[in-house]
C-alpha cells in the first residue's frame, strides 16, 4: 500500500472517531476514504462496518447502567435486529460492484438527508416510563432498520433512534442505550457475513481502527471547542461530496 494511502486512511479513522464522539456520522468518512483509496464500493462498505464496530462496543458499555435494567426485555428486538442485519448483508453480497455502485449515490443522499434531519428526529423525553419493547409496528420498524444497517450502515443510528422514539417508551437516554445495544447486534451479524464472504480489507481496517480510537478520545477536546453544528455541517458536506462523486463516476 502506498504511504500516502495509509496516511489518508489513518487520518480518516481519526476524523471518524472524532465526529462520532461529537455528532455522529463517522461512517461517511471511513467509507469515503476507502473509496478514494481505490477499494471497490462493496469492500469499502463492509470494511467500514469493521472500523466502526469498536465504537459501537464502547458506546454500549457507557450505557451499561441503563441497559442492565431492560436487556432481557430487549432480547426480542435483538433477535429481530440480527435477522434484519443478516438479510441486509446477504443482499449486499448478492450484488456485484457495478450494481452496488449504481445504488451508492442514492444511498448516500438518503443517509445524508437523514443525518441532517437528525436533530429534529430525536425522541421527546418520557422519563415517567420504562424502556419497553414488543409492539408489532416497533418490531417491523426495527427489522427494516436492521436490513438497512446490514446493507449500508451510514445513518443507521439516526434512523434507529427515530424509529425507537416512535415505537418504544422510555426517556432519551434509555432509547439511546437500546439503540447502541441493537447497533452492536446489527454490526456483529453483518461483519460475520462479510468475513465469511471475504469482502473485508483487513490491512485498511487495521490502519483505521487505531486512528478511530485516538479520534474518539480527541472528540472530547473537540466537543469543548468546536460547535456541534459545525461538525455536523462537515459530515453533511462529506456525504454530499461522496454522493456527487459517485454520480460523476457512474
């Protein structure tokens, strides 16, 4: 691998971890960097899932105090999420790179719009209720979100938080904890499928993961000095740039 590509990937991992810590949306950066480094879109998408996975784990552990009160009740949604992620990942592997490439700009535009709308999609606090699961509508919404997450993860967190806010009870922190727990399930299943399909670029992932860890730590410093709206604007600009890049390449 050229040194310049390695530096680009490490910096992308750092930026991804930093923006995830401040506003979310790091997948846009990791996917974009691997695309610019010459990886096929399916490989870039699958490898991006690997680079984001440690962040899902740490975010879930940070909410462990909330999760331990409802995890048994969330097992049904976890199973639904696993089935949805399996479906989405298998759909991705059934496509060839030209077919997926044709979908990518539309997926990026949709994910960017979803990310931009994120502040207006956050659920209203309902502290008087416990986080609950089990409705048919909630199960179907989570299955659809998990299919999307297994197929193309950008914007999944915003989508899941919005659907959980509409279909489940609980205050914002409980819903965010549930979202993080389900994101781990979705990512883990998708990664297993991608590994079995041989579409992970391990060298690129190994370079980006330490950068992401450092970026997540630096995100605390950035959050105190850079307005969240500025970070969100940067992520939206990256998403739009990638969308138009793929439109131009198509």
